[in-house]
C-alpha cells in the first residue's frame, strides 16, 4: 500500500509510527510514541495490484485496551465513542477441507481450522483497535466475537465492542 511516498508490506495500515490524522482524514501523521508531531504525509489508500491478498500489518499505534467486561478496574470512562468493529473473511484451503472431512469420520481436532480461526480473531482484534483509534478512543469495553461462514469455503470473524476513552483512577 502507498502512503505519500511510503509503502507497507500489505494490509490497510500505514508504516509503523504513521497513523490517520485525527484532524484530517486525507493525511497521515507521525506519532512518536508519546505525542503527535508536526510531520504529515498524504494518505492514498488504494491497494496496489501486487498487494491483493497480502497479509495485513498488525496494529502498532498508541495502546488500546480491549476488555470483555463493561468496566475496567482502576479506570474511569470519560467518553463513549460508540460501537466499533474489526472484520475479516478468510478462505479455507481446499486440501484442508478434504482433511476436515476425514476428521469428521475419525474424530479429533482439525488443526488447520483451529489456526485459521485463531489468526482470524487476532486480525479482527487488530482491526478493532484501529477502528477505536480512528474514532478517538483508547479502550474497548464489552468486546465480543461473532463468527460465521460465507458460502461453504470462507470463515468470517467479527470483533466488536464499544469504543471509550478511559483515564486511570488516582488512588
């Protein structure tokens, strides 16, 4: 993917340290790990032909806390930004499908599907974090997973929850 003179190895995220500018959706801005800098780049989000099917880059922005509870011990929710989600749909390998058919006869774990679902969940949570960051949150409460099939050969995993801004409670 191309981001104003920079490329990534795939996916929909800019290179590490560069994030969508919260004040201008047409550009990306450098985050030095503690604060925004004055460095900007134009953001061109079309996927190049060589990146079709490329593995997504992992979320590497400011920390986003993700919990399945409605509250976070030791933190106070100061703003609610609304529902956010991360979604991925992955195709299953035809040979894995044949192997899975044999497993239904003899029983046992279908390791290829286990890995597919585990990787899909990680990717969905990474995308959930990016969505939270884009709406201005620093945490997600009440995170849940939803899974399903698309056709007979693809699995869908959605991670969803409520994006919030939290601050540590001083004791």
